[in-house]
C-alpha cells in the first residue's frame, strides 16, 4: 500500500501538470458516478493528508484513497487521448494530458463541510506544514492517551496520517523502541522524537520516491538490499547487533523489528 510520501508526490504532480485548467472528469467503467459533479470545472488545488488525496474543484473536491491496489498513471498525448485500457475508474483529461486512476478503494466527490470533518478525523501528517508545532503536540497527545502498542498507533491514521508498514518498522528501529510498548508508557520526549524523525525522513520520500530510512543511505539511490534496517529483513542479522530480525503479525499486518536493539 502506498505510504503518505507517494500520495504527496501525486498531489504535486496534479499541481504541476493540471492546476487551474478545466478538466474533463470521466468514468470509463461507469462506476464513478460523481464524475459529473466536477467535470468541466478547473482544478483549483490538489493536496494530500496522509494517504488521502484531495483534488479541489470549484464546487466540490474529489477524494481518493488508493488502498492496496490503487494506481495512478499520468501521460501526455498529441491529437486525441488513448482509449482507456483495463479497469479505469476515473479519468482526468486536459487538451494534452491524461491521468487515469485504477483500482482505488475510494474515489468520490465531497463538499467543503465533508472536507472539514475528514481533516478533523485524521491524525496529523508529518508532511504537512507545522510552523507552530501544533501537529507535533497533537501526535504526542494522541499517543500518550492510548494503551495500545506504539507499533499499532503509528499505523492508526487517526493518530498519525501517512505512515504505513515500511516507515512504521523503520521509525521504531531508529528510535530503539519495542513495537509492543503501550503508548501511555512512553515518555513525551521520545514520542516527539519519533515525530521529528518522521518529519525529517518522509520529505526525502516525497523528493525521491524512495523510502530512505538508514543513516548513511539518505542520499542517492541505495540498492534494494541496503535500503532498510528491519523491513522485510526477517531472519537476517540485524545490521547493528547481529541478532536475527523478527517478524510477527500486528493487527493482520507484518511487523518487523530487532528483538535486541528494540527490547
Ligand atoms: Zn539489533
């Protein structure tokens, strides 16, 4: 499943290629009945909050959540757009640019009130500006009042928006923290440090499209085998202490950690 950095990348692509242009919004499969609500209007803004993408038009916004299978494709064309191939749920069209969306969990029109309540429901996103540190405070507060394990809280989009399985595993390793520690047993400074670390790492993901998480490998394009400290490294020796990386299921999602460095 794409993590927040890739949703923010898509938002930027829309900003760069389609902003302030009237878009034809189409439903090739016939399943995106809200297309007509905004079709013909200009795209006024595109933004991400965690894993949610919002395309703002004049009278409403389109909300997209890719889920596990969703995918975007952007392409240019000269005379006429290519026929949609495969299961295209939504198509956004200008005179020279076509953007197709396949397989999302959510693709719907919402009004401005619904946008407000969506943003209220979501936890803070380390990729959104936080000049006064309010998002950081909100994250700390939401972690500290919960008794569930921090490994679970980092994946809870109402606590922290945008982090998925890769960043979860790597952030906890970097913090030297057991994924099983309950939120309310953590010192506020440590929770704040996790926020700061996410705020440092995730913009690198937006910039490069890669989830760069290892010191010494934060620049450039590390090989796949070098990329992570614990994610998908179960059974391999920890790069720091040599202990075998462990794997478990936490709420049906694979969890990776070093039992010694993260005791
Ligand atoms: Zn270790």
